[in-house]
């Protein structure tokens, strides 16, 4: 029983302890819950404060943006108001201008109507005046108009002829002045020597013994010399001289040099002759190339084909009217280059064309045809440009010049050939040219007399005044000059002067 009561007491004590524990647990739970709520409340309050700050910041930004938009709208409104005022002003001006234009148009229309009325009145008065004049003069209006037009036509023709003559004279004077200036400048800048160089093929013998050695037994030395050189040997017994004749100037020069060496050596026989000729030929090849290279260097021309260099060197042994052809070519090259520089053209092209313009003369004994055509074919085959080919082909007008280069080379060629001391001309050739010049002038209708004066530099033509008028005299001078250019070969230029003289003679009795 006591055990039961003990057990019950223990149970009661346990229950009481459990109740007390539960009460304690509930109290602790309530304390813990209250603390958590307080922390939650504080956190919520913190978030609310942050939210209020963010809201205030956003509100401030919004107010600032709204203020900026209001300011921009105010500026735009002000700009639109200014534009509206400007447009109104322009519209008012446009309306005023339109009104002025309308008033001016109405005034012009009234003026036009008045002018039309005046024109009709003038036409009526003119017709009335014409009818009165026809009655008084007895000549119809058509006849008077025809007579008036005829007189006007004649006066117009005379005026046109005078104007044409003045224009031609002025153009000719200006062109001659410009050309003369260019040519004089080129000649002054060119400091070359005289181009004349005499190369004699006659060798003077010192004594008759040398002459006998040259001839040899039964003429075998002469025959050996002619066979080795290809020239003809003529011995003048009276003058004591040996003349070497050959068309090829290089061959003639080889023979001359070989003959001089044989005479100086004294040993003249067929074997020695062949040796001397061969030595001179070898040296002549080198001399020809050296002369060609020197000419190209003096002319300032580079990159020439070796064959062209060789043909240029051959010109050193050729003369035309006693003018050395290589020196002439160099002179033409330099003059053409100087004139090209004065005209603002490429001087290198002009110098190249001038140097090669007579290269065909080195082949004229080998190829048939004019030296200009032969030379043009030669430079074309050796890679020269079409401009240089035309310079060579056209310098004697065998073909028309293309561009200014051919004309420059022709002018330089004429200057080099016609300047004082450049060439010598035989009397027979000179007289023949004078006769042909006067014959050309006499071939025109109305010409009475012709005289070539100033050594053929001027042709004076006297015309019949009853058949040739003053205007026709100018035309006749141009036609005579054109025919001289097309038919006659001459150095330099020829002036044509047409003289029309009218003599009025009356005898007082």
C-alpha cells in the first residue's frame, strides 16, 4: 500500500514537475517570440526608412526631369513664336512684292500697248513717206532697195577685205615677232662653231719617185689599191697629185688614210697595201663608233641603238655643200632642243629627232629613195618611237608633220643650213634657183615683171594696176608664196613683195 502511495506520490511529483516545466517552457517561448517580433519590427522600420529615402530621391529626380522638360518646352515655344513672327514678316514682304510685280506688269502692258500703237503709226507714216518718195523720184521701192543693197554689198566687201588684210598683217606680224624671238633666243643660246669642214680626197705628192711607187710595175700597185679599197685612183702628172674618187665617203676616207700611210712608210707593194688598208679599216670602225657616241653625248641624247650610233658616225665623213653632216645633225639637235624649251615642250624629244633627222644620208648610196624616207625606215626598225620617225620623215615635207616636233626639226634644219657660213653653194645651182623663183612669179595672171633680189631672199613682183586691185594684190602674194613653198627647195625663207603702182599723167597744153 505504501508502495502504491509512493508510486502515486512519485507520479504526483512527476506531474507537478512536468507542469512546472511546461510553465517554464511556455514562459521562455513567450520571451523568445517577443524578442523576434521586436527584431522584425525594427527591420521593417529600417526598410520603411530606406524606402522613404529612395522615394524621396526618385521624387527629386522626377521633379528635376520635369523642370528640364518644362524649360525645353519653354525654349521651343519661344523659338516657334520667333519663327512664326519671321514667317509673318516674310509673308507680308512677299505680298507686297507680289503687289508691286502686279503693278509693274500692268504698267508694262500699258507701255507695250502704247509702243504697238506707235509702231503702227510709224509704219503708216513710213508707207506714206515711201509712196511720196516713189512719186517724186519715179523709182519703185524694189528698185531703190536693190540699188541700196548693191551699194551696201560693195562697201561691205571692201570693208571685209580691209579688215581681213589688217587681221592677216597683224597676225603675221605677231607670229613673225614670236617666231623671230624664239629663233633668236635659240641661236644666241647655241654657241657652236661653223659647221663647214672640207675633206679633200686629193693627196699632193712630194716627188715623182713616190708617184712611180704608187703606180708600180705595169700599174699593179694601183690595181691592188683599187681592189682593196674600192675607189678609183687618178694620178695627175702635171699637178703631182693623187685623186681618190668614190661615192661612199667612208670608203674614200679609208683610201685616203691608207694612201697617206703608204706614202709615209715608203714601202708600196700589193701585200703592204692590203695590210695598210686592213689596218685603216679596223681603226675606221672604231672611229665611226667613237664619232657616233661623241655626237650623241654632245646632243644630250641617250639610249640610242648601237646600229644608229654607227650610222651617225658615218655622217662625219659626209658633206653637203661643204657642211659636215654630223656637225649639222648635232647643231640641228641643239637648236631644236632650245626652241622646244622656249615653247614649253619636251626638249629631249626635239634633240633626239634633230640628231637623227639626216641619218638616212648614211645609207643613200646603199638604199634607193629620199634620205628622209630611208632614215625614217632605219630608225623605225631600230625601235625609235613614232614621234621620232615622223621627225625624220617630215623634215623635208616628204610626209606631213604630226604635232610640233616635226616642225621644230624642220625649222632647226633650215636655220642650221641657212645661217651665214654654214654652207657653200655653187654658182650654177644659185642661178638656177633664182631663175626658177622668177619663173614662178611670172606664172600668175596680171604679173608684169619679177625680180629676185637680196641673193634670192626676196621676190619683188610688179603687177598691172588695171588688172589687179589692192585686195587682189594681197591674195596674189599669198598664192605666190604658197607655190614657192610647194615647188622650190631653198634654205631659210623667201619674202614675196607685190608692188602695184598707179601713175596718173596729164599733159597741160
